[in-house]
C-alpha cells in the first residue's frame, strides 16, 4: 500500500520551492546575470592576470630563497673565518714565546749553559734536546701559520663573493617588489570587478541549486552533500591535505607562507611541512623537487602544476578537486582540477 502525503504539506513545500525558484530567476537590473560568454571572458582574463602576476611573484620567491641560502652560507663562512683567526692568534702567541726564549738564551749560549749547569750526561742530553725541539717547534708553528693564512685568504675571498651575490639578489628583490606593487596598483580595480562578476554568478548558481533541492525535497528528501576529500595514501600526505584544507577561506597574499595568508606555493609549502616534507617557496622548484606522477595515478597530497613556465601549484584532494591559493583578491579555496594549462603533477617524498 502506497502511503499518501498530506495535501497541505505537499502544497506548502511546493510553494516554498516555487518562491525560492522565483527569487533566483527574477532579479533586479543591478543583479542582472552576465552571459556565459561574459563569464568565460572574465575567467580567461583572470587567468591571464594570474599568469602575469604569479610569474613575477614566483620569481620573487625564488630569488628570496636564493638570498636566504646565500645568507646562511655567509654565516657559515664567517664562523670558519673566526675559527681560523682564533687558531692563528694562538699559534702566533706560541711562536712569539718560543722566539723570545731562544733569543734570550741564544743557541750557542744556551748549549754552553746546558753543559756547564748539568751534573750528568743524561741531563746535558735532555737540555740540548729541549733546545733543539724548541727550534723545531717554532719552525712547525710558522709552517702551520702559513697554512692557516692560505685558508683564511681563501675563505675571505669566498665571503666577498657571497656578499656580492647577496647584494645582487637584494637588488633583484627590490625590482620584483616594485613590479608586483605596480601590478597590484594597476590591476586591483579590474581584478575586483572580475571577481565580483564571478562571485555573483556563483552565488546565483548556489541559490538556484538550493531552490532545486527545495523543489526536489517537496517530493522526497535527497542528499546533495558536498564531495568529501578522498583518504590520502599515507599519514604524511593526509596531514598535508588536512593542513591545506584547514586554511580554506584565508586570503591570498603574494609572498605569503602562512599562517594568516598565502600565495600558491606558500600554501603547499606550509601544508606539506605538516606532513614532514620541506619544500621550496616556488612552484617551479617544487615541481623539480617532487617525483613525477601520471594524471591517472593522482593521489590526495600530490601537487598539480600549471603554466609554461610553471607559475601555479595546487594540492590534489581527490574526486577531481584541489585546494589552492589562486590570485590576488581571492582566498584559499577548493576548486576543480580542470585547467587548460596543466603541465604535470609531483609527489613530495614522505
């Protein structure tokens, strides 16, 4: 026997669904939906802006990483220079003490004194041997000092070279920073306008979906819950995926690496640090430092790279989705992996 629904209940649900559908389909002129062609053009323009912007940002990240390595090497070189200098000071003190001792006695006078003041042959031999060893010790100290001097000069030359490279890197960073800021100033209004159009379209699509759900529920409940990330293959990848997803909604910021804002490679670097893997803050370097993975073998935690040259990276989470920090004016989000500029995937080592 088929159970009948109460006519009043069904009518009420249909009425609610109808109102929702009308509220979505009927909008004032200010909320007029852009055409699909306009939306496609907006998406394409944002992609173009993103490419131009992220190429500069990722170069900035690369140069900044290089500068940090140079500065680290400079610290190591300075420590070696100090160690050699202290060692030379000790040897110089020893050489001076020996020279003074030998100068005071004089080699002939010292030998005569050793013979006259000694009471036995054995004592004479001991004192003369000491004087000879003092001469040998002094010669050895000066030889070691000469070796140290060569090493010190070599390390000082390396330090000067490192300083020159650091200055060049700092100058390039300043140029790139000015370039990024100029792009932000000139493209901020356009990016905001494009994002607003796309957000209106997404909001209208979400409202339409809610209306369809309400209409469908008038004739029986349905489950259209969000797609959940697939389980990662290991604990490290799972930690990376969980970390990346925990940042959804946080703003994009060029050069950002968390915990309050991110750029694309900053997000994947930060997330995989929670999975126990250190990645560089640059999408191209992340591509180079990860193992290649065929598209058919993607697993949650894999990094997906886009652009030629590579300038964007996202993290695959399963079910055709990735988490990414997309571009200025946007936020960390979960989105489709479908992009025309995909170039490859990489799996960080765990």
